[in-house]
C-alpha cells in the first residue's frame, strides 16, 4: 500500500517502477535487460489514474471551500 501511495504522489515513482519491472523472483538478483511489458503498462496506467484521482480530490476541496 505504501508503494502505491508513493506512486500516486509522484515522488520517486521511477525508482519503484524500475526496481519492480526488473525483478525476477524472491531472493534473486534483478536482470536489467529483462523487463516485463505488462508491469510497465500497469505502472503507467496506475500513474495516470492515481494522478487524476488526487487532482480531483484537490479540486473538489478547493471548489467546496470556495462555495462556502
């Protein structure tokens, strides 16, 4: 959950993405040349959806305070 929160706030998400898409298995060394395209697409979509979710929350709070 912390990893998904870090990615949603866009603070250091590239390090998380690169370390996870190059991982192979538990207790194995990451392989730089072998990258999973499925996880790359997952992270890109999660960044887009997560960013819009936080942006909508921020705009909702600003509009609600402006209306009051």
